[in-house]
C-alpha cells in the first residue's frame, strides 16, 4: 500500500455503450487525471467504448470481466485496486455499478467512502434498488428533481448534492448551412419509451394533418403554403426500433423520417436546423439539449422539470386538440428559421 496523501478515485461504470452517462464519466476522469492531489482509474467492462476512450486519453483503466453487479472477479479486482492506495474513494455512475459499489461497501467497511451519481429521475424501487443508495456516504444528483426523488426515498438530504451534467464545447462543431431548401429536425437518444420518440412521430403526423386540412379548406394564412420540405433524422438504437417504424407507417410519416442507428451526434447535429427532445419521463440532466445549444440549434423540448432546469423555456399554445398542440412546435420552428436563418 502506498503512503502518499494523494486521493485515489475509482470511477466505476458498467455500461457497455458510450451514452451520455459514460461521456460524463470520461469528462470527470479527464479532469481528475490532470488535477493535483488526485489519481484516478476508470473501472469498466474490458473492451467497452468508455475503456477505449479513456485509454486513448492516457487515463488509467481497470478492465472488469463483464457488467454483472455481483461478479466475484470484479469485486476482487476492485478490492486489489483499493488496497494499493492509502486514501481511496469509490464513485459509481450507473445502476449496476451502484449495486456493485454497495456490495464493495459491505465487504470493505467504512475505510473506503462510497459515492453514487444518480442520472435519472425515476422513483427508487424497493429492496436493493433503494438500499444501495442508502449505503452511500454521498450521492450526486444531476438535477434538483433527481435529488428530490432520492430524498423522498429516505436518503438524508445532507448527503445529496446537485451537480448538473456538462459538456465540453470544444468537442462540437458549429451548425452549417446545407442550402437544399429543406428543414431538418434532429433527435438523439436511445430508442426506449422514456425518450418520447412516439410523441415526435405523432407531432409530425399532426403537423401533416393540419397542413392537409388547411390546403383542402383554403385556409391557413400567408405562411402555410410556403412551409419548406422537412425531414426528421433520428440517431440511436434500442428495443423500440420496429415499433417506431410501424407507428410512423401507420400515421403516414415514415417517408419523412430517417432512423440512422448509432452515430456520433457531433457529426449529425451540424446538418440539422432544430433539435427535438420530447422526453416523457426519467430524464436527469439532458446532455443533448446542451449539445444542441453549443452547435447553434434551436431546441424544442418537452416540459419535464429536468429539461426546463437546463435553462430551456416551455412554450405552451392554448386551445386545440392535444394532437394539434403536439405539432405546434414543429410547425413554428421552420417559420422562425425563415425569419432568422443564421
């Protein structure tokens, strides 16, 4: 065991993909790696995107054998890492890692402080789902809403600190003009229920129906007939891929949508005219909203407290059916774009 006074931080994340949470771990590891008084290691599944990203940046990596929260080999590897340093903090960053961290805490005792970061605002379940957070010495919540969920589950508010997620603006590219006359909406997120892809599809259908009705009735005002051609580009993978394709076909908007799979959002966003974030629940601190802003895109987001907590403002339009109100943001974005295309 070393006897130096450097604080050694073990950042534990068991994610297999490079999503927003893993990017936050990378940012934190990079900052600690270049800070005086700290040493850091990223403990994550061997060969994962986070392991590769950290290694490429010169950050030490502790490869773990898979992502199970009860793996004896992972527990042993973490114990060996902790025993090699005089002062250690174990900091977990996803749900599985939080379970493994609680197991480490129960095995190691009070010698190694345990910190969890909670990135979603779902209510905590019962049993281990709750006990693993109660076992922590401190919990970082990425939004006030998430912190409130933790406090409601019985966690001492004095142990909760709100630390919003951030991004590195230097990693992103500015919006560029395509000059093709279309208006492109972008959406970034896993194809899972909480991200609200169905809301976006229904909004696109509502916009299409309103235009059809106006054309048949001869109404709609001077702008309605000059709406630019539009499309929606969706980046992300997930279990709802087939369901979303079927829903788009059912509502007659599949020809306006392109599901691009997993891509680097930094490469896709500059070719968009607006970013749509229609999350319906569970968001902690939306990183993609910040990505849209730093790219120079207007952002249309749902009214979740966590989304509005980033500084976004909700714009509500009274009257009309819920489906028509869903299409309002998409309808007015191209008009504002024509007034101020830069």
